[in-house]
C-alpha cells in the first residue's frame, strides 16, 4: 500500500474569512441557528460557552457571552453549614 504524502506549501496564509461565505444562517425547523464561524472568531466564542440573546429597542438581536462570577455562583450553596450556628454567642466570644 502506498502512502500519499502532500507536500507542505511554504508561506501560505490562511484567510480568516472564506471566500463565498457570508455571515448568514437559517432558522431550522427546531428553531435552532448556527452561528457563522467568522462571528464565533470575532467574539472569541468556543464550544460549550454560554451565550445570552437579547432583543434591543432598535429591533436587533444582541448576542453576548455569559461571564460567570464564581463568587456569585457559590452564593446559597452552603446555607446548611451554619444551620446550628449561634451568631450572638460567637460575637460575645470576640469581646472577651
């Protein structure tokens, strides 16, 4: 069996935008939209990123990356830790 090896071309620049492609997409029967690759690159979006859609007053749809604040995400997760904690007793111990 003969292995075919393609020669690498030197100094070939890969265009960021493919010729003949536009930044358009169709809404599928399941109301899904594919974000064009040039938009993904421009916004530095990757698979698994959470995005938010908003309709503004001008009639445009805005797409933005949801940035999570880890401290805010943790709020309320550990409410059971201090369930039997006596705050008044703790404060009294500080004044000794």
